[in-house]
């Protein structure tokens, strides 16, 4: 009787372990397309990602680079102060999007141009996404006057 209980307990533990491993694998497989890594323009230029990789790029919209075309086609350059990446986007831009403003785009880097599928702009005059702030600080192009929102916990 003791031997049977011990054997049953081992079987339950083995089945639970297999189920846990399977669940982890299924969750990882389902999330593979939903994980977007952030890169600054300097990082994109230094190590261009594969054309099939979806990622996020962030920085400032370069002054004088914004061109609005027909059919909601937009081209502009995004910079972190050291690197500049050309961006194309088809769609309606956020209201606060403009030259010299912070932005984050999601898309793919194909033939030297970031083809964005989504563009986000900062939502007010003080907020900038944490990843963009970190990238600008790393490149030495962070405006100290903007540090107040970092201290406020944004």
C-alpha cells in the first residue's frame, strides 16, 4: 500500500512537471510576435536588425526632415543626437507629433529605412518615454531642463 502511494505521487509530480513545461512553451510561442525590443538610432545604425524583425525605435524628429506626402504618406528622420535613421509611415500622425519632438515608432528596418506601422508621440510638454530618455542620456544629448519629469516618476 505504501509503495502504491509513493508511485502515484511520483506520477502526479511527473505529469505536473510536463504540463508546466508545455504551458511555458505555449506561452512563449504565443508571445514571440508581441515582444518588441527598443533601439535608439545609433544602435540601429551600428547593428542593423534583420528585415523580418519588428522592433521599436525612439528619439527626436529631426528638424527640417518632416515631409507630408499624398495618401497620408509621411517621411522624416529620427535622431538621438549621434545617429539618424530615415522613417516612412503611412497613416494619421498623433496630434502632438512634430519636428524636434520625441517619438517612438514600431516597425521594421528594411534597406536602410525604418518602415513604421505605428507612431507614438509624447503626450504633453514634459513627458518622454523612459527608453528615449535613457537613449538620449547614453548619447549625451539629454536636456537637463527635462529632468524634472524623471524625478516625478514618469
